C-alpha cells in the first residue's frame, strides 16, 4: 500500500506535459491497485485500509491540481510573433497589443496615471561600427535583461528598434522617478556598461478613455521620444520628464 504512493510521479508527469485525459488509465490502474490492497488490509484493520487508501488518493489529486495551477500561473497569452527574437522582449506589434490591455486598467482607482518611457542606448551606431554587430547585440541583450529585472509584473517592456526600448506601466502618482532610477542603476551594472537617454511621459488615465488605444499609444510614444531627444541633445546619459495634465491627441 505504501509503495502505491509512486503513482504521484506519473500524475505529476502527465499534469505537466500531457493532456489530463491521459490520467484516466493511470488513475484507473491506481484505483484498482488501491482497491485490491484496501480489501486485503481491511480484513484485519478496516480503519487502516480506508485511511491509507484515502490519503494516497488525495495526495494524487493534490499533486495534479498543484501542477496545473503552477502551469496556469506561469503561462502567458503572448504569441511568439509578438516577441523580438534577440532580446525576448515584446516587438512593436506586441507593444501595441499589450499596451491596449494595459490601458484597459485606466478605470481602476489605484492606478490613475499612464507612464511610458523611451530608453535609447547612447551612441549605438558608433558602438556597432567600432565594436561590431556582436558587441552591439550583446549590449541590447544586457539592456533588455536589465529592464526585465526592473519592471514590475504586469508592466510592458519592448524593443522596437536597434537602440530603442519601451517601458510602460500605470502609477498612482505622476512621479515615475523611482522606476527610472532603478532602470539607470540596472544598466550601469550590466557587463556592457552602456548608458541611455531616457524620455518619460506621464499623463492621467481618465482623459484617455475617449480615444482608441492605438491613437493613445502613438501620442505617448511621440511625446516620450521628444523628451528622449532632449536628453540626448543635452549630452545623453540623462532623463527628461514630460508630465502632462492633458495629452493632446489627434485622431
């Protein structure tokens, strides 16, 4: 009876890697085995037979639902076509798709501001020409890893061009400096040691509700890109914030 606990390994294997329907023959064999052993033990100790069989059955059920829950928590609805292959971040299509979902949270009371940042690697063309494409790709991978480790769960991190990355999230206040400070600190600790010019736009979510998500994202990207260019023109490795009470949007 104790040895039948080994059925949990087959249960876990199927739960993780195969459709649940395959558990029918496995649990069927387990039920027959448990039933036969319970009858034999029950001739001498019915209470022990019942409790032992019940514990083993419940452990199998628990393992199955634990494995399926772990899969559900770790799964994503992001399609592979929305992933940029080099960095593993969202590409432009993925950015628009995820940002539209993020804007759906604009009616929440705890997140009242939309923040979008353009993070552009300084002197990237010079880096690529002097160090070669391999080193340039390494720099982009390092920046993407820094962003991935910095943004919170549910935020957006995308790579939309050779040197430009996007971070988007919702905040309770218009102050996005804690996030940007973490990004700058993470980039300084990367092996590539690259710097970036960062433009940040922050605006209340409520006025955006009357516009299509794609139009809102275009306006946010344009405003953040302008702020980033100001940071680059002032020497780079700096941040410019554009906090607006009402973001002008042309449809």
